[in-house]
């Protein structure tokens, strides 16, 4: 079964299925897939995924939603991309992250992880080929960039392309639980631009619809 997660309901408003709830979260069941509202932020995403996966056999997990774009990402508003890796940018030292603190965030047989968490390589490559989408480096923070200068500094410090509030927690949880996880985001705005009249959320959600429906309705 494929589990689809989005932080909010409006990012998945195009999905049609049998309604259910899971610990107060909205859900839909379709043919071969299940969608859950994951909640905004890292804690909500990690908790929802962990609780739902506890008693279910999940073949693959896909997080999708909108994102802010850093200026040098090589994308346009409305474009979509897949995460090659996620960066947990507000854990540890401002300059140095968890390595600077001297210990890892997660230790597995494959090695230690500090602030960078890869998504499943095979699943991501398959989606990239099927959807003809690029892979990028995503950055996750609890606090979004509040101005273009802050966004530019974060992008350069971490060599990141897109900014969101959930992906690193998702990637870390997938690694910890042994789940094949991928992440797809559509650009709704420039990171650091807080004037929502300049955001194009409807365009970004339409981009999500185009790609997600190709995955679940091949």
C-alpha cells in the first residue's frame, strides 16, 4: 500500500476516496493508496507517520505539499521537484548543526546522521523518471524565512533549493522505521516573501494534482 501524506487538507483537495479519521486527522482510502492529513510542522508529521505505520504494512510513503523556493533553485513558481535529501536546519548549532554539537541525531547500521537525511533513492528515481521531475535539496525549519536576506543566507549555508516545515522529520522517520519514503513539493512562493498576494498557492496545488494523480491513476 502507498501512504500519501500532506501537511494540510487543501494541499490534497483534489483526491477522492472513502473518508475516515485517524486520531482526529482526516483520511481517504483509494485503490492501492491511503491519504492522511499529516499536520503542519515536524512533530505532527513524525507522530502521524509513526502512529499510522505502527500496525500497518506500508510499501511506500510519499509526502507532498507546497514549498517556498530559494532564488538559485533553478525553478519557477508552480514547478514541482522531488527531494534528493532533506536538511534539518534548526537543530544543533546555527553554524555546524549537530556535528558541531559533537553527536548524531540518528544512528543506524548504515551509519550516523546529523542534519542531512536522504530520501529513498530507488523510489525517488522512479518518480523522477515517471513524472519527469528534477531532484533538489530541501530544507526544513520550524520557523520559515521571514525576509529574502534570511532565505538567501539559509540557502547558501546549507546549499538548499526549497524550504518547508515537515520534510526532514519525514525523511528521518522513514529512515528510522525502514520505510521507503519520497517527497514531492510544488513551488508556491519565493522563500522569505511573506506578502501572500505574491504567493501562487492555487497554481502550486494544481501542479501537485497533476503529478499525484499520475502516480495513483497510471
